[in-house]
């Protein structure tokens, strides 16, 4: 599996915003594109990175660990 730096930036933006729509605005991309990229990344990694609650996202345990590594990269 190969992760693109761009997708890592997307992940970090969502973690910071806590909301897919706001992160998409911050990144100047569409929300469906961002959702698809994150869903694909979660599928590739074999784990959910976010706990989805209505319109808010929080990091799962796996997501928290992944965030630490993504920041290092």
C-alpha cells in the first residue's frame, strides 16, 4: 500500500476541523472527493480512522495513532 502525502494532509485537515465539510472548504476541494479519499484510505489501512457522529468526526484509537505518524511525516 502506498499513501500519498496529499491524502495525509486531507486526513490531518479533517482531524483538525472535526468536520468533513469544513475540512473540504479549508482544502479547497469538494466534500464528496474528500470523503472518497478518506474512505479509500481507511479501506487500504483496514481500519476506521474516525468515529462518525452526525456532523462531527472524532479520531478513533487507530486514527489517533495514525495522526501522530502523519504529523511526523
